[in-house]
C-alpha cells in the first residue's frame, strides 16, 4: 500500500481511503485511481476506484464512468465472473467524483508483482495468469460484454489467482489517439500494449481487442518490458501469444480458445518457480536482485484429465515466494492501518 | 488446515477497551484469544484472561509479565504489541494479527520442512531468543505451536510465563499441559531453566520441523521425562548436515551446548544466498497457506452463537445475543430461533430390487479420524500454555470419577435424539453436528448444549471441513444438475451457494435413492460421488456413469472428475454389508479406499489420487481377501501419519504414502516381510482399524486386546496385559490420549482404557442409566478441548481425553 497523495480524496461517501493501491502516476498507466478504504464505522474494508484527478471536472466523463461501473456491477451480480473483481456498490453523488467498490482482497497490480519478484515472471505463473484472464474474458464475452481496458495495471494478482478490474474505464475515455496525448498519466499506455491497434485508430472495442490486450499483458509479465513482443514469452506460449497479438482482429483466437490452450498444459508443469527471470530495469526505486529458484516441493503430475480447470493451476508454487510475501505484507498493512487523522 | 477462527460464544464480552470482538481464535486454561477491531477498522489479536481468574493477583502478575515479554521480543521476532490494559478488570493485550500458520500445523499439513527452511528458521529463532536473553528473560516453553511462520520470518508468541512464578512443579505427573514439550534434562530434573535450556528447546523445535516429531517423541509425561534425562534423541529423519550441531544442542550437560550466537553461525553457514526474504526459504505449500491466511482474514464476518436453549429439542427460545457486558447490539450478531421442522423428515428408501442410486447412508465415507480431530482443533498456537483443562472440568484438569476409576461423562445429550445410520458426527467450528429423525442437530462440544436444529438440509447430503458445512442440493427440475450450498453455522439453514455442478444429476431415481453422496471436504475442496446426467446444459450427451468429483470451493466450480469404475449405470442391489467407500484428503494426496465389492473384485484396494487433477498416483491391493466372514470391512477411517497409511484386517499393514508400496506388515506371530500363512490350528489373527500417534500404531487384536507397533518398521512394542474381557470391537479404531488408549469393546458396550505406561486395563467406561445404550460406534476427538465424544444408540456424551 502506498501513502495517499495530496490530491487524493479524503472520503467518498461513507468510505475513508487509508492507502493507495497503485504507485505514483506515470509508473502504472491506468485510467482509474484505486484505494484501500474503510467503511461502515470501521467494520468493512474495500477497494474503491475513482477517476483520475485531472478528469475530476469532466462531468460527461463522470457520467460514463458511473454507467460503466453500474454495468460491471450488473454483469457480475447474476452469477460470479471468474477471476474478476466484483463491483459491490457504485455511486454518483452530486458534487463529488463517481466511485465504485469491490471487496478488499490483498493483491498487487501486475507491475507491483514484477517489482516484488525482481523481474519477469516464471512460466508457471505466466500460464496461470493467462489462464485466469482467459477464463474471465471468455465468460465476459459470453455475456455480451467487452472489457476494452485490459492492461498490466488493470490486472491485480491475489495469492490465489488474478483479479481483473477497471471494467470499462478505458472505454469511458472515448478511445482515440488524441485523447491519450492529453492525459499525461496515460502516456505510454499504447506503447505498453494496453490498447489494441483498431481501438487506437478509433474503432469500437470488441472481444478481439481484449484478446490482443491479454497477449500484451502476458508479454509484459514475462519480461517487464514495454511493447508487446511475443518472442519474450517462453517457447511453449510463444505461438499462442503471437496469435493473440495479430494485427488483424480476425486472426486472433477467441478467449475460449486461449483458455483451452492454456488449460491442457497447466498440469504438466513441475511445482517450482522455474528459471531465474530476465533481470529488468526496476519499476520502482531500489536495487533489483535476481531471485533464486525455490526448491522443488513435489513432483508434478503430467497430463490433464477430463476437466483441467484453472483452479488446479493455482496450487502451491504458482506464485514466486517474494510475491506472496509482498501480498502478505499488504494484508498486514491494511489490517493494522489506522484511519487518517 | 485447521480453521483459524471460531464464532464468539454467547457469553464472550462485546469488547475490551476500544476493541470490538469479531471471532475467537483460541482458548486455553488461562484465557482466550480473539480477533478484534477498533472503530477505525484496525484488526488485532486480543488476548484476555478468563474472568474467573482475573481477580487473582498471581494470575494478573503472570499476565503482566507475558505482556512485558511480548514487548521485549518486539515486532520483528514476535507479534507487535499494539495496545494493552493489564490493570483492567479483565486484563487484555492487543497484538498484531500474524498472517501465518503455527509451525506444528505447517509440519503436520505440509510435511517436514526441507533443510534450507530449517536453517533459516533456526537462524531467525536464534536471533529472537538472543533478544529475549539479552533482556534477562528466558522462554521456558519454546515449542512448535508457539512459533508462527510469517512471510518475513518466524514469530514467537506465548512466552510460557505461566511457569515463571513459583510454579516449579515440573515433575508433577498427570496433566501433560503443565509439562514443557521440549524441556531440557535439567528442567526435567527439577533444576532451573537457563538460556542453555532454551538452546535445547530450540534444537527440539528444529528436529520437529525437520522430521515431524520431537527428538524424544511424545507420549505420557513420566515416560517423556525419563527419556529426556537419560535417553538418546532420535534424529533419524533430520538432514545429515544438521545432525551434528543439533546433537550438541541436545547434550545432557548444559555447558556442552553451543551458545545462541554460535548456533546461529553454524545454521546459517551453508545458506545458498545471503539476505533474501525468509519466505524464499519456505516450501510452496507453506507459502500457499500464508497466502491463504492473508486473504481469509478479510472474509471473517463477526458472529456469535446464540445462548443454548433450555430444555430439549425444539422448545428453546433461542433469542438474545451476547449477555456479557454488551447491550445486546453486537457487531453482526442477532437473535435466532431454532428452526422448527418445516419439512417432512427425509423419506426412508422403500422397495427392494434394482437400485440405481447410492443406498441411503450405506456408502458412508468419513474423512479420517485424525483429520476430523485436527479440523476441530481451533486456533492452535494462540491458546495459552499452563493451567488445566478447558472449561467444563475442574481447573486442574481432573474429571469426577466413578468407582473403578472410569470418569463420569462431562455431559450427555438426551437419548431421544439419535438413531443409527444418520449423519456421522462432524466437528465444525466448536460444534458437533449430527442428525436425528428430525434433521440436523448441533451441540456445543464443551458443554453438550444444543445450539440449533434444522430440518432444512438433507442430512444425507451434508458434510463439513471443520470450518463450514456444505450440502449437495439437487436442482428443482428432475435431471437438471446439482448445487453446492453452504449452511449457516448459527442455524443450520441453507445460507449461500458455493457453486454448481451442471453435469451431474441429483434427483432421486425410482425408489428414492439420491444420486449424489458427499465424501469429504478439506483444503478448499469438496469431494463427492455423483452420477452424470444424460446431457449437459447445451444438450450435448454426456458419458454416463458414476464419478468422484472434486469441487473447488474457492473457485466455485468443478475441478475434476474421475470415473468410479465399479458402478455401472445399472447394477443389482448392494445389500446391507457393502463397505464404506472411504476418502481422506491429505497434503498432496487424496486417499481412497475402495470397498470390497463382490461384483467386481473381492479385493479391497487403496489408491492415492492427485487432488489437483484427479490423476491416479498409485493403486494398491494390499489386503488379500479374508475368507473368514468375520473379517471387518475396510475401516471407515484411514489411519495415516506423515509416512504411511495403516490398515487392520488379517494383519496390521502399513503402506507408504509416497508410492503405495507395503512398508511393513505385522501379525501376532511376529513381523513378516513376505507372505505368511496363519497358524492353521488357530483362528486366524484379525485386527481392527488402527490409530496412529507419536510414531506408534495401535490396533485391537481379535479376542486378545490392544497391540502397539512401531510406525516406522512394524516392530511390536507392547501388547495389552491382563484380561481383555470384554473382547475388543474390530470395527472402531482406538482413540489415543496422553495417558490411555481407549478401545471400544463388548459390541460397543464399553470403552476400555489401557494405560500407555503399564499396558494394563486401567478402567472401563460404560454409559449408565439407559437400558439400550452402549458407548456407541462413532467417536470424534476434540483434542484442544480434550474431549472424546461418543454417539450411539443411547445418545451422545463426552468424556475427558486423558
């Protein structure tokens, strides 16, 4: 958890933010600000999302933001969306920013995960994240919705799997190259592969755009580098990710196909954090050290069975030790945090 | 793993100081530990003293010393002290809530730690104890349950101060609770405990971490004292490189042991990297548990059990909330009335002939006995050391006894409750849940008071994992799938939905048998047996058959399914003697014992499946079919320890958990490596289902009594001496306590207590006052509360576990 900044809200409805989820602007391009917040007289802790500070005055944007939040809430209300943060409450009070809450789960944004690990993530983690994200998108698309903003910042990683957040936040911005140039906090997002080419050139976001973004997120997770380049993926995932990154949306696989591809290989991997990652320029200030491999804890079982679902891909060892430690630290921090004076 | 939090009882207070109580983390002789929150939402672990001793100056001093020691060790090596009020009417201490399992639970569930973890653990503990020693405090009771494994390092809680003031009765036998588990020889001889004694204890802890047991084993206090003073430590399973230094730490002469700094240097000397987080030295399974706890604490809802209703079934008012210091408006609590029977009792299956479903309650599958006991154990490390038994017995732990020495029952529940063949008792959150004709019933484990009853759930379809209750519910339209629901632990009513299994059919067929059967629930997975529908939701036809299904309770969906080969889509009637299909989730393995089934094979088999994907890891057919009709069916409980799974039948057999191969077998003529024919002149030997504890396997031998055999090699240790009248039952495993091993005997008419020390029958317990009643065939053991709870035709009752 990061400390609050000067221009962060001090309260939102009954909720009081106690810490920021994302690092200061510029490091994690994301069209929302997220906070851990206390509500209900201290009885509840949530993740609360609000628009960026510089968009505070834009009322139309605020309306679109609120509408997307309400759509997200309804989409998950009937039946859970897998690996997705469920919107609980959303609000549009006059005079204040729109906001929405999701239940608090100790989790780091993907860039934070790489920072904790000290570089790109091992293959087992990549496959698992890819699988979770693909399952989330498959279900979302099946319900007729499109996320339109899948990016490293939008993906939170909890101890038991990924959580896709920030539904619709990018769409609310009205995609267009001009728009990004005027938003310093979003500068660099296209280069980081967060926006598929057809959306950049002004097209309507569609499911293939989400798949492109999934590929880009995995490339980032594998290397910590910007620019979606499938050669950075482990050999077993290269072809799949390259297909996701096809220029022509029609050439990209459907989310369900990505999910199936990632499922069948998941059980075949040994339970270990894998080879040391490619060392990378630090996302945060401070030294980066290459972590050593965690010793084998058990032999892996080869082959899948009748249904090899994502749940078994998140068994012990799917996340490197330092990442789990960082997640536990965030949880302890949130447990012990007092309300700001 | 064991649940970390239990509901508040009706007489827990509402708050202490500025902290409102949310849930119970554990309780012991001196006090209770809660999860609590202040009005700013800050969460802490709150330790208090029992109100009944809060006025005594001696106990208050101990409490203050404990708080001081916690401050001395600080937040790096212990739980950070947040707040305290040692002068309050009921003193309390608030510390950080540590996110990590106690070492004993980590070893029990995740296996012994690898060398690297033991070194990192040892080095950190040396620093922790060094910190204490430099402030002239010695620990006195360092043990695995007092050490929490957090991602940033081990944290020592519970400082054993209970033994600081004038309590030098270390050689007192009887209450094992008063005996430090890793005490030094000088302590065992009644001498003072010094820093060198902490070195000894630390080595004991590291041996436990590396091998799963302490260097001098466990068992009865007097034996342990002797072994510590005069016996050699058992470091057989400790990694070789660590043995020399640990042996020196375990020297009988304190002066021969290394100092803390020296020990730290030797332990750290071969660490493959410098620095790095403690987390990197931990095995994946422990890390996964840390991750799980980090998330789970946010899901705890405050709730409080209602006061027990007066009288018997259905007549209690059940209203009211906390009656302690609160005004009744407790966080999250409310008044409850027990549900009246709103639905007719589940119908008895009618008809004979072809059954296409599992016969009601015939295919019982109960997770292994030790699994149940552990699941109910509550919070582990947060319980206080010292003092006597938990509430309900006299403070020094003794129960009132009848003539002959057998204890009186601590409580009994009315006889009209229970009938045969109903839900095997489950321990869930401090309650014992079972069923009678009217539905589910929950009793408080300590007091036997009825907590609630509910007829809403079908007791045939209910199971629990120690923390929650689950029910398999058939969806409304015939042939349209199955839903897994959770039940509210306060009322037994259906609460939430954990997910769906759309491919499986829950509806009854023909004669009313259900086509689903819960098998076990543990580790976030619910295992059930179920039958596929004809077509799935998109109308694609499904392969027909019976499956074992693993349902992931956290992902809310099916994880895998594996066919049950022996049950084809139609088969003839089972008959009454079909055995239980036993399922026991263990770390990294799901054990299944397949029943003897005349239709396929006369052999009983055991298999281990991978709980992640259902793959068969190994299959064993260890038990030749006994031609003797007296042979008991494969036991309902699979006895396991870290290495083996044990069975009775013609011989006591141990199979290796790693590959299913036979490790050893024992029969009364001696240990045989290969196949041995029974003496043709004698009735062949027969053994009941065994129980294993502290490296010893106990089994009842037909017409003879109890035998105790070494778990590692099957070597006979001792046999019960003196008369074994009445003959031991061969269908119930023994229960192992500290002083006694309890054996059901005489057709479930009594429990024989065999002393672990003298190997003789100490006394026999009978349930009196009810003509038909016996001691029952179902037992659950709640180790933390020290109760054996029996349930049989005569009702339910609890006796102390000694």
